């Protein structure tokens, strides 16, 4: 199985400041079809997860442009350009290249400093 | 608007069974793979199972193989998770998700305890 490792696991951020979360996979996430199936999810307290980013860097509909995804191969990053109060919650990366199983990172808890 | 509504959770004793249901609306149900994903209290996300559009293929995480069965009824726009031989470690919120986790329901809580 592909192991997904996120860092940091806890991320205190001042409002208006940038934030960055790293996600590393134990194997390359480049699929034989040429795509890299790496997604990012946000889970606000008490809510269901919501997909933010798919195929490494594509924002889902309605996702603010302060969220961006980048990376390749085994090394990926989610960046928030200016953190707002509504961004508090947990963030997960997930690979969909080598499934089953789909595998998630451990999650990163973002809080306001 | 895509909607996924889960039901069927509850308290069950170890060794018992439960059947979860998820009713979909707002999209052409029989065009999409469907998954179940769970989250133990205070923990991260774990993919559990998925099923192809026509039900011809199903896949499971190793920890539930032989105990859980995913199925679907395209006429009812519904996906199900039959959970047998439940263990305390199956205690979690169970989410239904569309198309490789593109959209999620609100979840239904399963508690396995004596």
C-alpha cells in the first residue's frame, strides 16, 4: 500500500499569514495514464470532508483561490496564501493512483495562533 | 446540487451486524463509482470500500475483507454497506462518497460496544 506522510501535524497560523502543508508518498503517484491522482481535503470542525484540490493542483468549484496545490512524483504541497478564520480545521492529502486501497495522510490540524 | 444522505448507524454489540444506506440525488447515480470512508473518533480518514457503476467490481480495505459487503441499487440511487462480525475498532463515522471521494455525505455514526 502507498503510505502518505503529512507534515506538520499541527499548524498554528496568524490570521492573514501564509500556511503550507507537506505530503509525501512512499511511491511515485504518477499513473500509467500520465495523471497524478493526488487530492487535498479540508474538514472543518464537526463537518464532513470537502475536496479542495484534485490532480495535484486543480481547485474544485467554489474553492477560494488562496488555496493552491503543487508538487510531483512523491512530494506535494498545499498552500494557503492568507489564512482566514474559516480555514480552521484538518487537512488531508489522499492518493488515488495505486488503489485499492485509497490512502490518506494522517491529517494536519490548522489553528489560529 | 449533489446530495448524499447516509443512514443506518447506531449502537451494536461486538459480533453484531448493521446495514448502512446512502441515498444520492443531484447527479446521474449510475455513472459513478461510489465509496464508503470512515473516521474513528478523533482520528483520520480511512477508505473502506468502493463499487463500480454497474456493481460488477468491488474493492475493500484489508481490515474489513470478508466482514463487510458493499452493494448498490441504481434504480433507487442508493449504495449500501452490510457490516457483519463487527468489532470495537469498527467504531467510526461512516461517510458515503461519490466518484473517488469528489463529494461526501454528512455521515452516520456506528458504535460497537457491549
